């Protein structure tokens, strides 16, 4: 019996069984964590990180050693030629927007090979109408539909790239609010191979949100030219208070830097105020925190499989990101799940989430996130659109010991609803 939380016997017994089922997967996650954490340590030592780098800068931020070294840290751990790791990025979507506008020009074509991208990037591209989109600036967009099972259609990708010779191929690693599997590095490698064979000059860009440190291999090493992600997901270790990163080929990162600040000044501009200590601590802790989130996801998959729900991916499968999709089948169960996660959170555990309109989404969305940083998806959180099949998207968990409680309370609420 749990001394702190009232857990039904049925849920407790299922959770105990789920933990036994996860033993092999947890061992693999520990190996990934150890590799990535040692690589991060080596990066800190390689670039001689010192306490004096945490002071920050004001004004223009010229010659900010801490800022410039943090860029090098992220380039090292992602096996990239260069990187921008900045608090100036307001979200993952903003980071991706800077990258897209930095590299694409009027008349260029962007080809997404993973179906229609995530809701919040659609107005940026111009898929949904919004003033100031890439489409407004004359950038063309097309996409390759996924197969019926959600897999990338490599034959269709090859044909489309050969025909269009697009300036950029865009890959979304995570599933977003879709039912497809997220991509592992091995699958990203296959996409890159198909693109390179059909059009060697095409830029391959990856939306890497939720995928950082989930494997030992970086997407850069298998053919991705440039990738981007958010610091309040995996890459910031639940400590970075905001920000994002862009990493990849040096010439492409430079173009993105010109869009981040201004042409001609690029990466040289941008003060860091007082955030560098948290940014460095976030980077250093990112592999460990990501491992805790992965354990949470695997445990949730096992538990809800035992309770009879469809989950993606199964607890047995290797993962390309930290997200679990649990199909609950009704709006009542979706809301119940989110109430349970909120009740198990360290912040605002006493409030009940309710569905509401969200900017960038075409339906009401319910979100549970008792997080220290607003919107931090690497902390335990759950959300989903109020539309069929009424699936909840679970991600995060700073500590598996406590995230496990959130998942169990969510299961209990669902079973009672």
C-alpha cells in the first residue's frame, strides 16, 4: 500500500506487473543514458566550461564567452559542425520558424515527407491561412502522404524528390497529434538515403523535438543537414527556463543566425542576461532527465496495455521520442486521464484541467501540466485534442519515481470514469 497516495488495488497490482514487464527496456534506457551523459561530460571538458561563463551579458552581448561556448557544447553532443543554443527562441515552433525563414527564399519549394506536419507549424508554412507565412513570401509547399500504417513511403519520397528537386526536404520526427509512429534514427537514415539519391543538393531538415538523447546516434550522422528543437523539451533537461537550438551544417546555421538577429550580425549579437547557468545545467542534465521520461513512457505503455487500451508505441518497442499515445475512446476518459496526471504533479496538483481553444489548433485541447516551467513537455504532462479517436499524448517525467504516480493516478481516473 502506498503511504502517500490512495491507489486502488487493481491499479497497484497492474503497476507492479507493468514494472516487471519493463525490466529489459529499462536496462536499455540506462545504457543510452550512460553513453549520452558521458558524451555531455566530455563536451563540457573539451570546451573548458568554467564558472565565469555563467555571468551573462547585457546590451548587444558582444563577445559573450558563455553563450558562444554553449553553442559549441550542443554542436559537440549532436555531432554537428555548428549550433545555435539560445534563450531567444521562444518555443520549438519559433525555433523551426527561424530555421525555415533563414534557409528558404521566394520560389523555393519545401517538401514534407512525413505527411501533414504538426498543427502549430501549419500557419508558419501557410498550410492554414495566416499572414506572414512562408507561402506569403513565395515559398512553395508540398508533402508526401504516409502509408496506411503511418510509415514513411520511401518510394513516393524518391519519386517526389526526383520530380520536384525541392530546396528542402522536411522531416518531422515526432508524431505530433497523429496516430503514426515516431521516427528512430535508423528510419531517418533511410529517408536521407532516398533523398540524396534523387537530389544530392536538397537540404534535409529535421524537426527533432522530443527526440533528443533517446538514442546514442545523432540524426546528423545519418544524413540530416540541419535540425532544431526546444529547450523546454528533452534538450533543456527540465532546467533551462526557455529557448531552443538549431544544429547542423555550419553554412546553414549561419543563415539561421542571420534570421535570428539580423543579416550581417548573426550569432555575434544577443545578450544572455542571467540565464546561462540554467542553460548549462539544463544541457548537462538533459540525458538523465530524458532517460527518466523514457522510463515513464515505457511504464505507461505497459500499464495501459494491461488495462486493455491501444498504445503507441508498445512498451516492447525501441523509441525515437518520449511520447506515448494512449487511445482512450471517449472525451470523458481523455479528460479523466488528464485530471489524474494533474493530480500527480508537483505544481497545481489541486486544479482540474478542462478543454479549451488553443492558438494553432483546430479543436479544443485539454492539457495537464503541473510543471515548474510553463509548457515544459519534459516534465510530466499529458494533452490531447477533443476529437476522435480521443487519444491522449503523454510525455515527460523529471523523476520516474514520481512520474509513475502520475501515470497510476491517471489510470485510476480513467477506470473510474
